[in-house]
């Protein structure tokens, strides 16, 4: 029997991903919804306030549920909605040949967000330190999508581009969510990039308390935005190489996500005045334009 997962959940949780996924064939769309549902559930488990040991146990249970679903075994500890999502994900893993090791890497990065866990990190000295976290939290998502998109996972250009696009999305998240992350005592922006513009933790927390981004931090944010834009530009050859049937979905997602950077720029790099959001009409426009398959970002 073909597994499925309820479609409204991804729409509530990820507007850009939901809209872009509508451009995929039905089987790919179901697989993406399942992947997103799993990632969102894991992310919520470590982000919602609570006892880190309970959060860790929640993450353990989610991974155990996926292993059980992949083995065709029912996990009584999962609620019905979660059980449906795990069954759909297990079906997608089998159907598309998604590498199971990518889920191990994802779980490792989730644990890096758990206070008290041996792998916990809430500061990153430079991009090299951040790379390990971003690989598991974002690059592997791109790699998981490659077979769903009908591309060859052994194509080095496509695989590298998929991983880089995941990293680009994640860095955009970090830029958009500076205030939210700081409220959780997390600083994902590389400290050396901030220090190059005279920004230290004291400056960060002072700006957050004032609800206004100071001149030095604005310059640092502008620099990271430029780094992020370069990441998106470097994904274009891989996006171009995707099969025509699935390319529009990735074009739409890349356009809409990189447009968050434009929103940040138009705010003059103010990151403490509310989350930068791309209006629905623009995201719909990105989806329409992406039907041409041209990955211009």
C-alpha cells in the first residue's frame, strides 16, 4: 500500500517549500512532504523550550520510529500523524533510494543544538567550524532530494550543487533568524566574520536589547549576505543540469529563498526589527517564472 502524509502540515510549517513542491510530480511531492515533516519534527524537538534530556529522548524516539517504519514494523510510541509521516518517509527512502546515512548526519547536527549533549555547540569560530553542523542540518537535505528530483546521485556536479544549495538555504536562515537564535543563546554567524567588522558578543546582545542593529553589525550582515549570494550563484550549473520535469521546483525554491536576502538588504540590514519575509505574491511570481526552467537568481 502506498504511504502518504497529510499535505497541510508542510504548508503551515514551510511556505516556500510548500509552494515550490507543488511544481513537482505527485510522487516527488509526497516524498518532499515526508522529508520536510521529519526535519521539522526533529527541529521542533530541539528548539522548543524544555528539559534537554527530554528533548534528546524525543529525538531518539523519532529516529527509532523511522528505523521501525523502514523495517515495516509499527512503533506504538508514535502518534497517528507522526506514524503516517514516518511511513511515508520510509516509503520514499525505499522508492527513491535515499541514503540512510544522511539521516544519521542530520541527527548528529540536531544534537549539536541540545544543551548538555557532548556534541552541543552554540558558537562557531569560523565557517570551517560551522561546516560540520551545516552539513548535517542542511547539505544532506539537498543530497536527499537528488534522487527524488530524478537526478543521478553519482553525478558529482549535481550532488555538490545540491549540498551547496542546502547550505545556502541554511545561511539565509541564520541571517533571517539572528534575533530568534540569539534569544536561545545561539550564534550561528561565524564569529570571525563578525569580528572582522568589530562585532563581538557584547555588541550582539546590546543591539538585541535595544531592538536595533548597530552600524558595525549592519556591515557584518552585509558581508555575510554577499557570501550567501555567492553560494546561490554557484548552484546555478547544478540546477541547470536537473531534469526539466523537476527543475522548476528547485528554481522556485532558490529564487524565493534568495529573495529573503533582498528583503534584508531593503531593511538596510536591520535584523532586530522582525523577521524578513518574502510576500506571497512574489513567491507565486517566482513559481510562475520558474516554469521556464531558467535558474537565474
